[in-house]
């Protein structure tokens, strides 16, 4: 028989599942490094870093929870998601929605002391993910993950805004340009990363009626698109050098990381197995993390 303490611990565990901490950890890294770069290769004040990371965690967790509330019907159909707290009836839909909305509001309040732009960007990320991607694009267009990927690309801009005193109404747009390229790198990284998983889970998406690219256009076209987006992403990763945000050490590391990414992407054109797709999917997570770490290392060592 479950004790009240065990039931509380179980419920807390379910709320942690709603937040998707494994995904959040990568988003926080893409927030943290831009803070360092934007502040001229020095860390902002400690409270700025803490509030930005805490606010980012709350924003991403809130968006993920609201996403699970809205997608509860298709989550119950897909094997990958049917054991989540809501379709498994471990939490009620109002608990999930209330949790997501609470975290979202708290994220704005936590980020407000950093600066208004940082708070607005974080909330815009929540809105984009929940309304634009989840409620509108996900179930209506094959371009869902392409356009919707902008939500996951906002954290670098949040970090950049937190690390600099930029004023969009006064300062030159050039001061914001590096953040735009950081956004673009993550934006073009998202389709290859997610489409690799979509190929593996193609039957799940078809069963749920979600028009992912492998379902609508087929796996062959998806593999071609993965290679195309990989080329664009890698090319964009080099642009930070021309903006003098990072130097040659980063360029060398980005070239190696990009070559490995392209190898896994191109390998999927030859090897149509799920194992090949899994290799790209897993490496894509490592690639993005190492790419941002390379930015920080380059700036720390070369100034």
C-alpha cells in the first residue's frame, strides 16, 4: 500500500517528467555560453547568470508541460509518449496545465530583474512553442518542425540579451548580429536532429495523424532534406568567426564537429536502417553541446 510520502514523491517525479530536464540541459548550455560571449568573454554578475538559467529552466519546463497538456490525445496513441503522466492518468489535465502556466509566469518574473528584453524573449519562446508550433503547425503542415524549430533557437538570444546591456531602440543592429547567427545555427540544427528521430518513429506519427516529413514525403526525401539542412547549419556555424565573436580555435573545432555531423547525415543516404538514424540523432545532441562549448573555450583561451 502506498504511503502519503511515496505518493508525494511519485507526483513530484511526474512533474519533473513534464519539464523534460534532459532537453532543458541542452537549452541551458545554449543560453549560458552566449551570456559569456556577449559580455566580452567575461561572466556577467553571478546573480544575472543564476536568474537567467533559473528563468530559462522555468520557461522551458512550463512550455513542455503545456505542450503535454495540449498533446494528451496523440501522446496516448504514440508508443514513445503513452507512458507520460497525463495519458497514463498519473496526473489530471488541470494539474498539468496549471503547472505549465505557473512555471511560465514565474519565468517572466524571475527574468525581469535581469532585463526586460531577456524576460520578453523567454516568454516569446513559450508562446511560439505552445501556440505557433504545438497548437497550429504540428498537426497541419509537413513544415511543422522547420518553422516550429524557432522556439528552440530562442535560448541563445535570451543568453545574449542577459549578457549585454543592448538597447534595440538605440544600439546598432550589428551589436545583435551574433545572436541572430546563434539563433540560426540552432534553427537549422533542429530539422536534421528531429527528422532523424521522426524516421525512427514514423509509424507512431502516422498512427497519431501528425504530418511529419517522413510520413508525408517519405524517408528518402527526408534523408535528402537532412543532408541539405546539415550543410546550411555547418556553413552558418563558421560565420561567427567572420563576426569576430570567436577565433581560429573554434573554427578548427567547428570544422571537425561539422564533418562528423555530415558523415552521419550522408551515411543515412546509404544506410536506411534505424541504427543509422539513431547515430545521427544521438550525435546531433553531442554536436550542439560541443559546438557551444567550443565557442566558450575559444573565447576563454584566445580572448
